[in-house]
C-alpha cells in the first residue's frame, strides 16, 4: 500500500465561481476521488490547515506527495518548504501538477526560475507520449486529447529532465515539455503539465491514468544511504 498525500492550496475554489463550478469541493477532492486505486491510501492537505496540512507526522508517513498550487505560492511557509524538500531528498516521491511549476518546493529542487510562456485561451491541447515504454506512459495508447486548456509554451526554464515522457502541442502553435522526470537525492519527481483550474482536466480518465502511473513510479524503494565518518570494511594491515 502506498500512502499518497494530495496537496492543494484550495484558494481559487473558494473565491472564484467559475472554478467552484468545475471543482465544487476542490481540486484535491476531485483527484482523491478520481485516483481510486486499492493500492493507495489517499489523504488531502490544504494551505489553510495548520502547517498547511503537512505536519511532520504527515510528511514522514507520505510515500508520494502531489502538489497543485497557483495563486498562493508566496503564502506557503518556507519552513514547510524546507521539510518537503528534505523529505524528497530522503526518498519521498513528488508529483508537481500544472502551475505547481512555480511552487516553492519545485523551484528549490530544480534550482532555476521554472518560468515559461502561457496564454489562457481555452485551446486544444494534444499530449504526445515520446517515451511510450516508460512506466508513467503505461496504458496510454495514443495522444491524450484535451479540448480546452491553458497554453504553456517553451522555453520552460528547468534543468534538462532525466527523462522526457510527454510533450504537448497547442492550437496556437506552441509546444511544451509536459511530462518530465527528475531525481533529487533519493526522491523521484515528475512534473505533469495539464490541469488549469477552470477546465475539467482532472476528470479525464487518461490524465488520471498518467497520474496513477506516476504515483507508482515515484515511490522509491531505494535503501537510505549513510554519510559521515566511516570505519574500514576490513581490518587495516599492521605496519611493523
């Protein structure tokens, strides 16, 4: 069983009727309900909870953390960000969704601005698998068609991904690296582009399939390494 925590700032849904009409109980709830998998134990956390819902106990028991944020990146406590980053380095998986590219944890882990071009015009997005044998692309047999989405365009200021799994193209002609993997410390990270708050993207079965695959992929089973002063692994020769 994997312990999955879905973090959502949960701000748009409270103040914007257009967003509330799509996600009446929050993006985190839609994801939690859509990712129904007997192998997942799912809980949610939001910005307005004590410690943003990411207490030490929650983080320590989380195998994979999903992160959706947009208009309140600056309201996330630096202390909590440091704890999230440390947990990733220690082996917690992290899946960053849509505008989470500008979140504090993702920027800290990438070490770049993570900036990009964007346009909110409800354009068609076609998501192409460019690495169809990757575990995150399992079961995706053709391009994922999303009728209306926000455009993200290159250049996307991130380090070169370890693996590129998906790219997107949009009606206006732009392309974007929309599914990227990274390794930081012992932690696996996947960035997945679609998911603007005013469109029902997180009800799309293929989008949910990708996220499900990503959760399974991001879970690290690597043993924790030790550092610092070390004793010899065999007896040192005695010099006479």
